[in-house]
C-alpha cells in the first residue's frame, strides 16, 4: 500500500528558527530519506517552497481562474510531502514519527486510493 | 495488539536490517548480530509501553544492541582467538575505545547493508535458505510471515534460518562484498533470490491464490534497497525495472472471482501507472550504465514493450521477438525459446511459432511444464486445428499446479467444443 505523509508546519515558526536548528531539521530529513531509501520504503520525498509563491487554479464554467496563493488563511501549510510504501497505516505512521518536521508541525498520514469510473478501477 | 506494539513492529521492519548489518560488522557473525538485534527488540517491547516510543527508535535500538555487543565481547574470550584483528576493540575499557566501536558501526552503513545482503545470499546456502534468510535479515519479516507467504509450517522456516546461520558461521563466510570477477557471480545469486521472492508472489507456484501481492512488495523493496546501494550495477536496475513493470499489472491479473487474466486479455486501464513510470525510469538507468544488456534488463525491456502499448493490438511484437532473440543467445533455455515462439507467432503468424515450439517439445526440463502444451494449444487453435488444440490445453490443465490456472486452462479447452 502507498501512503502520503503531508508535513503541515506554521511557516512563520519555520522562518523564525535559528539557522542551526533549521540545519539540524533538514539534516534529519536527509538522514531519514536515506534510511527509508535503504529499507526500500521511500518512493518520493519533496520539500515545498513558500506558500506565498503558490498559484491557485480553479476551473469554473470551462474557464480557468488563476490567482496568487496562499491557499488558506491558516498558519499551517504543507511544507513537505513523502510518498511511501508501507504494509499498513501503522508502518506509515511509524515513518511519520521519525520525520523532524513532526517536531515542529503535524504530519498527516493518508492512504492513497484508486480512482474508479463506473465502478471500474481506472487509476 | 496495542498501539505501541504496532509501532514497534513497524519500527522493526524499517530498522532491523541496518541494525543487523552494523552489528555483524563488529561480531563478524550474522547469527550473533541478529541475536543482539533481537535482544534490543525485546528491551523495546519491555520498556516502550511504559516510557513511550523514543524520538529516534532506530538509534535507541542500536545503542542497546551496541552495549550488549560490547558486553558480549568482553565476556567471550573465544572471540579473541577467532578475530585477532578485532582484539583492540574487544579490550575496549576506556570510553574512548568504546567510541571506536560505535564509530565502526556508524560509518559505512551502506557498505554494511551490502555485506549483509551478499552474506545472506551466499552460495554455500541452499536457494531456499537464501530466500528465508534474506527476507528475515534484510526484509525484516518475521518467521511467521515468511512461513505464511510460502505456505510452509512455521517450524520449517525457523529451522531453515537457524541452520543457515549455523552454516554461515561454520563455513567462516567472510562478512564482505565480493570484488572483481567474483562480484558478478555473487550478484547474480542475490538477484536470483530477489526475483524468486517476487515470482512466488506474482504467480504462486502452489496453493489456491494466483497472486500474493505482499511478497511482490517485499521483493520490490529488496530490489530498491540493492539499487540504492549498488547504483553502478546495470542488472540491479534491470531487475527493479522488471519487477516494477510486472507489479503494475498485479490488479489486472486477477478477475472478479480470483481467476487469472492473461496479459493480452487484461484491462490495461487497471495497470498501475506510477509503477510503470518507475519501471521505465529504472530501465533507462540500467541502459544508461552502458555495456551489453543483461538478462534482467532484456526481460525488463520486453515488459516495457507491453507497458508502452495502450492496447494489446499496439504491441510491438517484432521488437519483442528481437529482444527474445538477444535473451536466447545470452541465456539459452527452453523457457526463453517458448516465449520467443509466442512473440514470433504474434509478429509473423502462428506457423512460425509452432515451428519453434516443436523444436523444443522434447526438452526434458519442459516435460512437466504446463505452459508448453498451453502455448502449443493456442498456436494450434489459431491454425484452426481445434481437436489437437483441445488435447494440448487439457494436458496443460493436468500439469498445472495452481488451482486457478488449472480452471482457466480447462475453460479454454472447453471453449473449443468437440468431445471432451
């Protein structure tokens, strides 16, 4: 089974971190990525840029409306994502518990799902 | 099971291989290393329910195991005799010297993992023992999980693992990554073990279920571990590519009532696009390493031809036939010939395919192989020789060991009508 781990972090708290702590956080993620790669669980991991640099795209009545982000007023935004392969939600959650981002924010662990059309799995 | 126990289970699966690999470096014995790692696991089971799971559980387990390793070495004078070169470490009295032991483990984690894989797949062990030991030591599976996956009683697997560890110890198999000419032969033994695990999941040779996806995931995980450790080996990427692309079809291979669905009949929209994408990327990596393509890369290239075709009709059979030609030269075997016959028949008509099949019909290794009469039956059917085709398909059914596959073959024979 594949799971996505979404790391939600308060960006202002992240910006306020002393450089040494930020370095430690990032180094911790690199170490975890290597560990998960070594144990074969990691599929993809990406750190995300500032939410202020986001574009929000909506298509309504056939027209695309593109506006500058961020998406929501809430302080916590997705700062990084992991796509992992795990036996079950427990195993995925155990990986999330190793994420340094979890020490400053919240990691949301979500199972992926299959897309169906007319009851048939299509993706 | 409590939450903490589930977490410990998960932590073990992620961390155990690294733990055992590092410990084996100082103990020079994978059996002892695994015992030490297990001791640390027991400590976790005792302490974590009360203390909570530590923030870096892998480091916690390693710290406990290292401490026990040092205790064990101090006690066990035998080790002094066995491993002269380690003597300074064994006498570690001051904290400085203990630190040396710790550093010895922390450096070269990747090298240690490779050593562990090569040791678990050492030719001194039987294939079955290699499979069990690899799943246990590198895959982090429990004995019970391995037993369930291979449908054998748990004590059988437990014994197999104990015996394998003893054999490694008695044969004084060095804990190292082979070099030079030996590397290639030993690497192919490792790849063989991983592919065997995969195949047992992908087309179960026995039992009621046609596929056991859990084993495929474990094999893929092992393949990715190896690819990260040995990125310069083209065949490692080739094997990963082959497994990813084949895995992409897992959901399409099984019909609504658990029956097998053959490649050309599969609903391709059910193929897993992420796995295909990853498989094609791994194939590109294998080809980028350079040199002649090895057997796994060639098979991956064949699988990629199917993956790239959006419908069965779009399949590039001429290219597949050419790839099978290359594979047959590299790895001449009746099974490869049988597949080449199918590709030729699709590219150039059933008569040519039948010629190739008939040339290998007497091969002793295919005597009890159900796919020979199955393929021959299909070719005869396409040539309109229906009575002969039915006889072949029924013979194939009688040889098939998997219940689901047997039913499918009988159904295909029945479709041809006539007496029977």
